[in-house]
């Protein structure tokens, strides 16, 4: 699983896995044009992801341990947001670095690319 890969990565960097903050990635949000959406959804459903409409109107591709939210875009926008599980709770104000905004909500974090 991804969490095991992250633990091995931290260990290879000489970090104590018990002190690692990042737990896992559990959702990705993408903005794709119609051709890309169709192709991407086809590939992901072939890999076992289930497709359905999301509450926000995007297409939700729900798979083992990962949810992909795909919204329509007039051009290829790519990754717009990443939802992360944290190993422990973090209480702090959102952090903006250039076009990247990082928000914390207890043991979850959201990394958003602001365009």
C-alpha cells in the first residue's frame, strides 16, 4: 500500500517513521477536458474503479484506497487538489506558497493548486 511505501521512503531518508506526519493520500481532484475525462475514466474503470456522479457535479472514480474526482475543464488542467491523511492532528492556519495552498483540519490536510 501507499502508506508502506511512504514509511520505507522516510526510513531511507533516515527519518523515524513514528515522527512522520504524512499518513496517506486518499483523494485526488483533477480538471480534464472531455477527451481526457473519457480516456481517464475508461482506464480507471478497467482497473476496478467505480464511476458515479459526485455531490459537487464532478465524476467520482472510487477505487481501493483512493477516490478520484474529475471535473470538466475547457483545457487540460490536470491535478487541482490532493487530500491527505495525517499521522497526527495538526492545528495551524492555512499556508499559501505561491500557487499552492495547504489547509489543515485535524488529522487531514488539503493541498490545493490555485490557478
